[in-house]
C-alpha cells in the first residue's frame, strides 16, 4: 500500500528524518509530550519534532532522574546527554506532570545550553476564562521565544495557516484510525502505530496527504476484520514493538484508542479565532481523555466507555506507562467505570526499556481467550 | 508560683492548638456544618476568614505514618488497585476514604474538597479521585510551577481569579459569606505568625542551635494550617521568645552535644522518624537547616502579593530558586553536612534531587549524602542504608573539623 513503507521507515528511524531536515537547512525544535503549541513552531518555518522517548537503555540519565521516573523522560534525557539531539534549536518541555517539572533543570544541567529549554506552562483550571487567558499568555511568551530562535516573525497569517494544517492532520488521523479499525489484515497494530507516530517527525501537511491516500485506499477495500477481536486502548503511549506484536499475534484489532500519543489530541480541533493564540488556548480547555489534564468528574472514563461501545469493542487495554503517576491515579476510577459498563479491561504495564514482554504476553493471551469465550 | 513557671511551653501550646483545630472540625461536623478536606498549601486565608472548618489529609498521612499505620493503609489502597508507586499520603487517604476508619487517627468526612497544586500535581489527581469517590464538590486553585525566578503578572492574574472564584464557590457550598474586613485581618495575623515563625527558625543559626531541628517537623503543622489565627501567632511568638532566651543562655533542647550541624532535605520519614532522629542524635548531629524554615513563611502585604507568595512554596519554584533557598539557609545556619531524602512518594521533589545535591555540595563546600526513603510507607526505607550513609557523612565531617582545627 502506497506510503506505508515510507511512514514505517520514518517511524522506525526518526533520526534520518531529523538529519534530513537539518541537512535541508530547516531548524528543528524538539517537542515533548503533552500538548505543546506545535503550531507556533510550524508557523515559524521550523520543524516540530516529537520527543516521546526511545526504546533504548537509560544510563547517563540516572545521574539526574531517580529510577522511578518514566522512561519517556529518562530516554529523552539520555539522548540529549549523549549528544544525539544537539542539532535541535530548542526543546519545548511542558510542566504538566510532576516528573516533567524536573525535566527542564535536568536538561539544562545534563545537556547544557546548546539546546535551550522552552518551558510550556498551561492552565490546569482550564475550563474557566482565566485559565484560557493564562494559557494564551504563556503561548504568547513562547511565540516570542520561537521568533528569536527562528530569526523571523510569526505572523498571525502564518499561525492561522499552521492551525489549519494541524486541524486537517487531526481529522486525517481520526479518519485513518477508523478505516484501520476494519482492515487489520492490511493495517496491523504495528503498522497503525507506525503510521500515526511518523507524524511527529515530519511535516504535518505531508503526513495528512499520506494519511488521506492510505485511508482512501482502505475505504475501497472490503473489511477484513472478521475473526478479529476488537479492542480499545487507553494510556499515554502504546508504540513498543514487542507489545504491538502481541496484539497482532492474538488477532486483536485496535477499534479505537484513547492514547495520548495517538488520537487523544486529534479529537479536539483548534477553534478558528481572530487571534489564533486564543483558539489554541481554547483547545487546551476542550481536550478530554488525558490523565495529565485536570479532569473533574473523570470524563476520561466516560469517554472511554463511549469509545468502546461505539466501536463495538469486546474489551479495553489500559496501557500503563510504568511510573506514570497520573495514569496510576486514573486507573482505579476508570476501571470502576468500565466495570460498571460491563466492558472488561486489562491493565498492561509497559516501559520503553522493556525487552521481555513475557508477562504481558501471558496476560494478553488470557484476556483474549476470556473475551472470545464471552 | 511565678508567671513564667505557670506558662505552658510553646511546643505544648502548638500541639494543643493543632488538636483544637482538629476538634473544632469534629464539633462543626456534629453541628451539621460543612467541613472540607484541604490541601496543605491551599490559601488558608480564605477558610480562616470565612470560618469554614477544614482538615488536612496530608497531615493525617504523616500522623498515621508516624503512628505505625502507614504500611497497613498503603497496602489496603494497593488492594483497591492503586499502584505502590503513588504518594503514600494519598494511598493512606484513599484507604481511609474507603474504610471510613483508621485506628491511628481519624478526621471528619468532608462535604467538599479544596485542592491546590503548588506543591505537586499529584494533588490534582488525588482530589479528582476523592471528588468522584465521595461525590462531593472540588474546588481547585491551580498554581502553575514557576519556570522563572519571579511569579509574574500573568500568573498572579490567573491565581487571583481562581482565589475569587473559590470564595464564590465556598459561599455557595457552605452558605457562609466572605467578610473582606475579616480577610484583611486574617492576612495581617498570618503575617504576624509568619514573621514569628521565621524569627523562631532563624535561631537555628546560633551555635548551639537552641532546639532539636526535628521539632520543625512537628511545629510546621500549625505554621501550615493555623497561621491565620491569633492563637497561632501568639504561640509562634512565644516559641521564638523561648528560643531567644535559650540562645542567650547558650542552652539547647537538643539532647547531647551538638557536634555536627546538618541540613535535612525533604519530608521526614514519618514511619521511621524515631530511627532517623536517633541515628543522628546519638552521633551528636543536629538538624539546623531545612527548607521548611525559610519557605513556610508566606510574606505579603496585599492580595496580589499573597498570590505570588503561594507560588513560592517549596517545590513550586524554579530549580535555581529552590537551590538558593537551601544554600542560603545552610550557610546562614553554618551546617557541616547535608542529608538528602530521596522520597519514593514524591516524584516532584525527587526529580531534581541528584542535581540539587551536587550543586548544593559545590556551592556550600560541605559533604552530602542521599538516602532512599518514603514519607509514610516504611517499605521504601532501609535502616542499614541510612545508618551506613550517616556514618560515612560523620567520617567526612569529622575529618573536615580536624583539618579546620589544624588550620
């Protein structure tokens, strides 16, 4: 299928995409999870480059973070300390969870000032007007920092165009995800993850074009999901190959997801406003389904139940990123909500440094068997 | 009998005051008043001025840990599905919210929740879950972590809007109205308490320090939750006067000779308090510097400054400001070494601890150790590791003193 191999290559080897962008003379800004104002980077003519950790062993990072911090932070810092990210023009670090609050200083002292830190603060009390105003004030501050780094102004026109590019990409992600849900033979869990993840390392407009093409091709094909077990995933990220192999091996298909790295952000468009910054801040207020954002009433659980019901999923996988506090807090009430809705949910704890998925394999196999017998 | 001998020592007054705050909440609950569970660094000026009784689950977590119930309650919460990686205060609280009983300490059940995340974002997740579990309203004042040295106008504006909104919501929930004259007077009293607290802990710079530094961990509870009351202000003034008198006499409540003076970084290991204290005390080590000294003072002269003051609590500052707090305090209080607690419960406090320890050592020139522990879950603490590291610290401090004497 057209573009699949290309996207897989980008996803499996983001370094090549990174080096390619640098070689072409483009400035690259690292973007850590979650919900950084990437549109500002894009509008400045630079490439936003997602930093969601890597499947590597963390060693040097342990001089800064204790072992009980998540692997996303450990491995990103590890790459920084090892000089693998020296060509970044800056790194955006949001301060929305307790572990991320320590990342800025650890980066500054572990990596040095060759890659300056742009802290991204946004309101947790995000539904109130003052919260949206505060987030907008921070985005304006970041806009100035990025203008200095880019060496050019970020005009409102450029920003409005960037907002459109990102909104279109969000829509394309959801359309692709929906099409992939009925075509597991063509789009395995591994492929689905790679196609979505590649977007973090490339021009979003190009990613959208590729996603549209793939979705169109899939839509022309008959559904291939017969005999597959429909599941919905929830969590921060679910891109570990060993884990995805298990989903494929057990003939499961991801019917929908509530994964921060995948569809969570895609579900919420940026409202088009006269001042694009206000629309971007409003989006932060509108996003649902992520544990790092204040969620009074735990709408995440309600949304998850709806997603599973709408997708006709037999069960849910709570993909728990090891040492992620927000996720560990959410697990208990979310489990209660899914239990109350009669939807079985399995927690699978994962870590990017994991090499052995034997425990997850047994659990997933037993879960699949249980779901099939229901 | 003279007036001096009749007067209760300040530490007793403070303990009684702490008990009274808890008793008042129980009494209010019995009268049918609405009672809240409150985060330790939620602006107490609001509830004090409105006469709204609140209790503090974090204090309960510490007390239950100190009284030996930490592991049992944490394990119960883990049985509910909560990870053992989570803050032990929150695990104890989840267990209590579910069991509705705790043999070590109980607090009245809440009608509403007051959350503030200036100490950590895990407070938000903890209180989100409580609100759902207990089906009660939650009021959040979000104080974003400082990514710069000073709290700027954008932050002040945002916090102020939430402060005003919290008052409005509390008025609706409790039916009590905010009296802004009362708020002004509570702010003034809070300043009096804060100044007295600062004066009291400031005497740690004396040699010998007039008190055992571990007392800070006990006294700070009132500094944290009751400082808006005249009784607290008077008790802290009395405490400071007592320390002043001890300094004048060259005396100390620390048992034994003060051979070494240290900074202790982090929350106490409540479940292992006796061991951690005795290991130091038996070697003549007194705690003479702690971030709870300078940073629990909340100094301001108007409402905008109050908003900023709540941004400067320990852990809410940028790294450089946090480091400076420790270094200045350690130098002023003439420490010979420092002990850093890698607290398994607190990802926020632990996230920069290694770098903090390195830069602190470089800037102060004193030896440091790091040990693993937890604020209320004893399973993360090892007596052998703690003792070995303290011994290593003593050896270096001893050698430094010998060299100093020779020079």
